[in-house]
C-alpha cells in the first residue's frame, strides 16, 4: 500500500468517527469553520449547554439561541492515550484526551495542542480551530500563555 493510500484510509476512518452534521448541530460546526465556538443558550434561564439538545437540561425550556462564547476555560482532567484503539489516531498517538470546563459552564471533551510535559489541574486554556484530517474544522484547546492575555 502506498503512503498516499495509507493517509487516505486514515482520513476516511477519522471521518467516520465524527458525528454526522444535522440541522440541529450545524450551527456548532459552521461556527468552528468560522473560528468561533457557538453553543446553545437557553432563552428562559441563560444556561449554556453542550452538546446540542432540544430542551434545556436545567429548566426544560425548548427555547434557545446559538451564541458565540469566549472559548476560554480550565483544564479539569486529562488522560494520555498510548493504547491503539482506533487506527484513525495512529499518527498522533500517544494523544491527550482533555476534559475542559468552559468559562460559560459546560464541559467539553477535546484535546490540547502543544502539550507540555507538566500539565496541571485548572490550567487556563483557550479554543483553537484546526482543520482536521477531513474537511471539517475541529475544536481543540491550547494552554493559555501570559502573552495571550496581553
Ligand atoms: Zn434553561
């Protein structure tokens, strides 16, 4: 098998891992493509939620809007994946699975770019928008540096 075919099959298996784009989640994916993290926000109680859902998990209202959020949060937990579970991640293994608590409230499971050796609980992070192996832009997070805040 050629290198090109290997890369193509990895991209295809990576694509299969991504959730299907539906009318309900399209604003999220469109936002990422435009460099913005957009979440549903409840019109009744103001709670942000992720992933998308028909009703607010806090007050059960079905009324909501999509709003851009800061993309800032804190590293709440993480794990380094060394074991090969999915061939789609062969090129990036070992990779980090990060549990991020967004400043607006919802938790998001993602990964970090430029992972330092010395991760700490509660490190400030910010969203970055990276083209994936597929056509889609993928949400990742970067450790916030003092220069970012300046
Ligand atoms: Zn609500």
